[in-house]
């Protein structure tokens, strides 16, 4: 679990203009975010313009120099396109919030040492290094008028962006290519022994009105059970792990996140085909290609209500060049369901663990990510599992309307969220509270 130095949730009054950079699994996104602050109605609380660039797949296995040069180039392109180079200079740089969706130890808010790449990334020269410093160098090399103010995990961004509009937000969660969540923890020596501060610094962190201060914690629970002491794994799970760029890492994520669900499905099908049980006498070359099936494939199978499941047939034909029989389609539907149900129930366990540990009984879990947003049955399965773990019985008042802890669609964490964090950080700095900063 990583300390993030995001102190407290936003008031909704934060304002200013910021650059937001999001290095995601498939895209690089650059945004200009204007936060309008207190006076505006909810629908106009911010304005955002953005450009999205597809990350070339070679980048994922390149080097630190190549990665950051690529990122700086697109920051420059964006600033030019939006006419921002005319408004900012080296004396008055544009503040930047950086969403970095990988596990990073943060000794300060504008700093993050990458612990390990996840989600299939394998870029050399970044693990064990401060990614904020590497980005800063690339920005300096290009002489861009940008100042990196904060680095934030996507889960923290999702929580903050959602809390900016919805005060009932308790957790930010990503159920997408990877899985993870962030929550607010009481800021005290007892609750967070990992924080190493002097007594006078603890004093400084106390809020003015005497109420308890809080800090966002990035759980990084995708790495839960890396030692394999708790969760049972199938031979297919073991294979996914063994053939990944980082075997032994992200054990929980490899059972539950979008990047892996399609691959588990594929491995089962390959084994059945090798045993001569499915797709006999058909060309299985495409099926043999690792990661040729994504989570969207499973979602579409589960979503198919066409007579005789024609859509599933077409999907197999288009994606894998296979012609499934009626029985093979039925088998695929059952398998897609098993894999997705297990994933959704594990995702509920992560959130239930936070709620149980913190004694949280109600509120909104602001969720983002392709599985949460695009899988037709994910949210329902997740909510049912959460109710079971937290003992909201079917007849109980609590279970009505989906229970007191609800999954909501997160606001744009990697755009608006990180801009709000940058605004909170600058505000804190102007008030002289610079612990965990600069
Ligand atoms: C990363 C997390 C991230 C999650 C969702 C995981 O692989 O370790 O930092 O929040 O993916 O994007």
C-alpha cells in the first residue's frame, strides 16, 4: 500500500488551469483542464480539451529514454496545437499533473519510484527510478514551459475527481486492464506506521479545526497474494503468470483484471483443442496467438442474445477464423461467464476488504476502467458479491437499491482528477504546508 501525499479530499472550490498527462496502458492522453471552482454549477465545474495518442506497441518494450522522449514530444505537440506556448514561459510555467497508473513509492507528491511495471509493460531503465524526475528531464531537454506539480495513481485520480462533484465518494477503483483501488485513511502515526515524520511535522499535518486529517492510500492490491498463500489458482492462471513479462508479480490482478480474462479463456480453449475436444480439423493458428482474445470478446459472448447466438459465431469467425458448432458456442458462453464471474467477485473482495478494515458502511465506490464500463454484467455481479461478503441479506433493508455501498461511474480521474490534485497541492504550498511536497 502506497502513501500518496494527497491530503484530504477536494472541497469543490479548487480552481485554475492545468495540464494533465495520462500514461495509460494503450494511450497517451494530454489534456488542458480548467477548474472553475466555487461559483459554478456542477455541470460547468470544469472545462477540458484533450488529445489522445495511441501508444505504439514497441514503446511497451523500449527504454526509458525512448519513452520519455516520446511523452515530451506529444506534450510539445499539444501545447503548440492549443496555443499554450504563447501563454506560458520558463518563468511562469504551466502546472502539470501526471497520472501514472503503475505502482510507485512516493516520498513526495511530485515524485514516484516505479516498483515494477505491470499490465504487460517492460520498459528498461525505469524500475527503481523516479519517473517524475525522468519526465522532468525530458521536459527540460525540450525546454518546455511546464512544471510537474504532482504524480498520482489512476485510482487516486478517480477518487478525487469523483469527490470534486460527489461528497459521498469513499473509494476510487479501477476495474480495467489492471485492477486497484484507493481510499482515504486517517492521518496518524498509529494508522500509517510507514510515514516517517518528526513530531513537529505531525503537528503541522493536523487540520486547523481539530478534525482528523486524512491522506489518500493507493492500495496496489493487484499485488495481493503474490506469495500465493490465499487464493487458489488453476493451471491456466499459472500459465498466464509464467508467460507474463513479470512472473510472480500482480497475482490478484492476473486473476481478475481485463488484460488477463481473455487470455485465460484462450488458454482453456487451446487445451481443449489440443485434446481433440473442440474445433477439430480447423485451423487454430489464430487461437494459438497469445492475447489474441481480449475482454471485449468475452463481453460480447455474454451479451449475445441473438437467436442461435449468431453474433458469437461471427465473433469467432472474424477474430479467430474458427467456425464454432452449437455445442462449442454453448461451452464458450459458460466459460466466459465463469471467468468473468470469478473476476467480478474478486474485484468485490478488494473493496470489501477496505470497507471492513476502515469500518465504512456506506458511500460511493467511483469506478472506472474497461471492465467496469464495458462488461454488461460486471456491476451487477460485483454488487451481489459485495452484499454477500458484507452480509447484506436479500431481505435486509440494506440490500434494497443495491445496498448502502454503491458502485458509481467515476469522473475523469486522469484528466480532471489529477488537475484537482495539482490545484490542491499548489493551494497547500501557498499556505506553507509543504510536508510531502517538493
Ligand atoms: C497498477 C496500478 C493501477 C491499476 C489500474 C495496476 O496494474 O499496478 O497502479 O492503479 O493497474 O490501472
